């Protein structure tokens, strides 16, 4: 749970420091859902990282819509 607490009140930007881009934002997270955002414009690598991150989260947690 410490990782979720690190997000605090603002988004956290995750990125690969070997690739120039804008990264992926973890906008909000708790023990029930995660909100991700992909700043636009983005590199094709950022889009790939975004979908890989979403797939990894879905595999770790039982995914259900937040709406």
C-alpha cells in the first residue's frame, strides 16, 4: 500500500529514461482502481508503455470499470 500512498494529491509521471517522451501519468490510485492518462502528443513508445502498464495492472488486480 505504500506505493499507492506515494501518489498523494497529484499525478505521478512514469517514464523510461532511455527514451525521450512525455511518459504516462498515474492520475489516481487506490486499492480498487487506477486512473492512467497518456499526455498528447506522445511518442509511439509512450503509447506502448501505456498499454503495457494497463495490461500489467489488469493482470495483478481484478479489473472492473470505475463507472
